[in-house]
């Protein structure tokens, strides 16, 4: 089987990100089929990257984002001159989906569209940029013509079905996360972190610093948390376009000693921060999965998260952590303090979180489910859950 993927994930081209294991994941997909070629939307300056014996990434190297679709389709056409792909897989139902649809129409290749985000009927996602109305329009054109749709949580599947999408085409398969990497961490690193913050109770946030992550809310909430619990320190791991603005707000709020923004951390070093923490927080306005919640659970840590579609699929309220309504600062502060001030509760929730995700989320099972879906679509979609 040969698969053509259209993606926006520049980590596949070697770009450094704190929160991704995309290279390993796609290499493992490749181990189960004949060939994977990946076209990645990018600005200029990237080289072709081989990430496995049969997995190759090609950058569009576009002069501007305005040319992403044109250049991605051009790159796909060049690949199609020498390859007959069984399936085109698109990272989203928007611009990558549009490229995939063009490939399907011209070459007859079957099309799988991913929903890695919670887009439809989501006022928070739309409210961040009303130009997204155009993306929604594109998605409503692409989705009905797809041969299959993969979503990462049951809540997103429910939304699509209510919107009239054929249920037989939709599969729920979470993003494969190798949780074995988070069950243990380097003891020297944990000791180093604990030594740096001796006597402190660490709260950890990990992700890309973007608007949907609701990080202004987190900083303002933590100001209240630190007034009650003087030992609390927030460690923010990751980069993004909002880094500078958030750093400025951190200083303005008088949190210079209470909030540490440490920027990029190699993915292999993330487990150390989870294991050194008391809990992990995720106050996003929308999350399709929230794999950081899985990583925290694998490390045996409780979480406090907003009640997004993804978090609601992972967190068991009151047992593995707490879910609060989006932007409910009083409840968010209360639940974080409840865990920080009760070590026994934190340990119990962490154990229960580990037990829950260990049974439900298995890395190789998810890898096999993804490739199984590819094969099913290629051979004729049956409409039965994997």
C-alpha cells in the first residue's frame, strides 16, 4: 500500500517542537505499509527529509502562505508521476483537505480527512479569527466528498453526525502517544528540577503558546493561586507566537518568581517535568484530544483542565482530575488549590489516572488502528468501527 499525506506539521521537516513525536509516529506507520510520501506546507528554506526507509517528507518551500495549496498540489503531481497512491490522507478538512480533494478528482485516489481539532459548531475556535468562516466553507465542501473521516475523540464524531455526515465514514482513533516514554523519567533530571525548585510545589503546563491555549487566563489564575499557596510555581514549557506577550504579562502581574517560562524542551526530556510536578494544567478554550493529559496520566499525575471535547474524553471528574467550564477562573483556582494542598488526594488521583489510560490508550494499538483504517478505505469502506 502506498499513501500520500498532505500535512502542515513542520516537525516532519525537522523543526523543533517541545510537544511532538511526529517523526517516530510516521516512521512506525511506514513500517506497516509499502511507502509513505508526505507533502508539508512550508515557507522557503526546508530540504527534503527522509525519516524512514520508506517515509519521505517534501516541503512546499512556498514564497508565501498564499501559495501553499498551489505548491502542495504541484508537489503531489510530481510524486504522482512516478507513484500510484492508494490513499491521500489530509491533516485537516481545510487547505490540506482541499489539496487532497484536487488529487482525488484528478487521479481518482481515495481520500481520508482528519479532524485533529474541534472545528465545527465551536464558537471559541471561530471567535479567534473570523476569517475561519472561509475555512469552514472549504470544510463543508471537502468532507462530503471524502471516502473516510478520522476524528480523535467521540465528541467530535457526535458533532459531525449531527451535522449530517455519514456515520459509516467516521472513525474515532486517538493520536498515537507512546506513553511508555512518560511512565518513567531520568532520575538525575528529576533531582535537578526538584533541586532548582526546592520546597516548591510545581504546576506544569506544556504546549504551543497560541491563543486557543488560554494562557492569559492561566497567568491571571495563577496570580490568585500563588497568593493562597506561596509554595506554588508554574512551569510553562513550549514556544509559540504569543511567547513574548505572555512573558510581558507575567512580569506585569508580578509573577516573575512564580512563573517560569522555559521555552523549548526536547520531547525526550518532557517526562522529567511531569514527574517533578504536583499536577498538570490545561486551560484551553478548545482541544480535540489534549495528549498532554495522557502524558500526565502516564506519569501518574492528576490534572485540572477545561471541559473541552478532548479533555472530557480523557479526564474522569473527581477521580483522575477536575474539569471546569471554560474561563471559569474561580473554579479553576479552587480545583488547582485542592490538589496542591492535599498530597494524598494528588497521589490517589495520579494512580487512578495511570490505571485508566493504561487500559485504554496503547501506542501500537493506535498505530495499527490508523493503518487498519487506511487499508479498509483502500479495499472498500465497510462502515464498522475498528
